[in-house]
C-alpha cells in the first residue's frame, strides 16, 4: 500500500477505532486475568459483569493528545483501578506481526485490556 504518512496514520487510527468500539469482526478483545480479578473483587461473576461495563467505558473512551495519533492505547480510571487498553497488529493467523497495519485485509487487531501495573 503506497500512502503518505498522515493518511496512513489516519487510516490506522480509524481501523483501531473500529476495533475498540466492536465493529471489526476480525478483531479480538482480551482481558488480563489480573484485571478481571481486581475489578470484580475476586469474584468471577462480578468480574464478568464489571468487564462488560469496562468494555462499555472503553468503547466511549475519548482520546487525549498524549495517547498517540494511531489511537492504539488509552488509560482510564475504573472501579478504583487504573486500567489501560492496547491494540496490537498481527497477521491473519495471529502468529506474527502484521506486515501493514493500515491494510485490514492482512491485519488482525487484538485489544488487550489490563491494569496499568500489568503493562
């Protein structure tokens, strides 16, 4: 793909937004076990409910200037914990890094939600 840098960054940011808000059907969302345990107070059911509410908050997340132009990272306060999310780019088999994160046909996005201390 032959695009200029600003257009490329905008394209990646838009693809990342689709992943973050749940519109990219090829993407995956992962929670660290430590994150779910912390926001759920150690209870599995409470952790799953809290995880759904956290995902809702991340989908509504408003980026700040320091978050970066590709919108692949953000952090917020949730249930008394400092939480962050990071979007990584993989090949379609999820084995290696993507050759071109701006090309949705060769990239699978994985958003990991974790405690800031896990990062």
